[in-house]
């Protein structure tokens, strides 16, 4: 999972792995169990799609509602520390977790909780507590926790990005519709799914590798530094942009470029922006796989995760053949305030349209043409700033001064 990127924000909830748990104040607890409201399935659960493909779902922990990221590349279930305090969740142990940061970090453990999704209740579960609020400015939405790999271990999960809904099935209950194509995956000891992917880059032969499927990374593809070094990537002469990312507890370093094509099975996307990692430690520097395939790729499909069957199933949706978008402004924006409508400029790419328009770090974007910031989400704003060659009149608050500048977008990558 990751976050921040140009305006499209590379964000990742971080691939979080539980390394070790100190079982303080442990008591014997019943085995995890579940109950569907309808026989063997929970259908049509509403979701929100934000920040280039991240899936948010409303859930409850011990009857306390919150917004949770659906992320198959985070081990188990995770709660934000502040949410845990508000929900009166009692820590009963400690754990070490490994994410994008070079060193493991300490997390809290909460045992024997009840997690309720619409139509499905999970009981006697364990939560890991970490800080997630630091991700909210990059996403522009409240984040209270993560529904991670344990859901995918036990159930078939179907995500329909086009209709903004998900369904959960007991494995024996799921029946493909016939529109999907099954593809084999490797499932590791953490419940993470890996798939074979081919990437075609300018001037080099196609390169194949095993990539982590990560619904919590809002990118098309991230190629990790060890794989880049092995294959001499990025190729010489490729146009690149610096693209640091934000994840849970860390900042990742990478460069963005455009591939000619990435292919998964018989499916492919032409000219997608991809990232070449520069981290030398942490999970984003892993050597046992090439990188990750993220939510920007996945949201072009209805995706069915069937870990027990060691497969995923993909059915293209109406966005499958749309040209991949990328920021054309040079703005890096974060959302602040209780409702995330205060859009603050964090960084500006040199020699970009934003720099030429005179926009400065710290400026607050109050409007785009006649559309007020109060009427936009951060996702809306980022989408507007990917529109090819669009021209906007931008209302800005700089200190106590209100300004208006003209922003002429152009392709940067």
C-alpha cells in the first residue's frame, strides 16, 4: 500500500507484515468465526473509489463505525490508533510490523474483536493498531482501519469497480458468471497474491516477473530497485519524473516513467505510467518478487480474489481501454481540515504548468474555474488536473491575499 504522487498521488497503505507479537495479558479466546446474513454470501456492499483506485468500505469494530481500506496486501486487520481509542478498544499485546520503512515498527494488538461488514460478521478477531491518520491528507478521506489479507484468506472477494460495490462469498458458494478469465496466482504465507506480469519498455525486450497484487497501492505498476538493478532499469533515455510516495509510517523514493505496455495474462494496458523504485531497504526493496501491480490497473476490471483456489478472475469493465491518465499540472496537493476540502499545495515540479503559473508551495486552492473547493473532493481535483491540455482559472489563497491565476495543462510524462 502506498500514497502521494503527482496530483494522482502514489499512496500505499503499505504492505504490512506482522513479524512478531508479544502476548502480554493474553487470555485464551475462542477460535475466529463468521456469520453471513444470507446463506453463504454478502452481496452488493457499497464501496467508495478514491485516489486512483483505492477501495473504501464502511465497517464496524465492536459496533463502532468507521471507514476501512480494502487492501489484500496488508496482513490481517488493522485499526488506526485514534480510532481504537475512540472505540474503547483495549490493547492486550504488542507486535513488530514491517512496512516500507527500513526498520520494523512497534504496533499494538487488540484481541477478540467483532468486525461487521454489511451482510457479514467476523467474530473473535485480532486487530493490529498503527497510525493511519498520516495517510488521510494524501487520500482526502477519513481512514479508520484496513480490511486486509484475513478476509481474502477465508472468502472469495469480488470487487466491481465500475458499479462501486463488492461481494463476499463462502468459497463453496461462489460461481463465476462466465465473463471472467481465471489467472493463476501464488499465495504466500501472509496470504498475499502474486501474479506473472510482462512489462514492455522503450528500446528493450519485454521483461517478465512475478508481481504482488496490491489493491492498496494507487499506481499501475511499481518495479522494485533490486529488479531494476538486475534488468538495468529504467532504460537509458527514458523520460522520468521524481515521484516520492507516502505510505503508513514511511516515505518511499521512486521515479515515474511511461511503459509501452504492461500485460497480465491476455489483458494489457498501453502507455501506463509506472514507477521505478529507489528504496534500498524495507518491503519496497524486496528481492523475492519484481514489484507490485496496483489499483490503477485493477480498477479497469471486476476483480475476483480466490486465494483458496489460487487464482484471480478478471472481467474488463467499460474503463478497460481508456487512455491512462497522469497529472498534467505539476502540483502535489494534500487535503486538510475536518472535511478534507482545504487543498494545500505541497510541492511543485520545476518547469511545470503550475510553476509557470506562479503557484507556490503553501498556496491553498479555493476554486477551479467556477467550482469551489467545498464542492470537490481531492479525487475530483486530481482528476480535473489530468485532463489533456485543459485550461483553468485557479482561485488561490496565499496568506491573507486572494489571487487568481491561469493554469494551462500539458503532458509532463
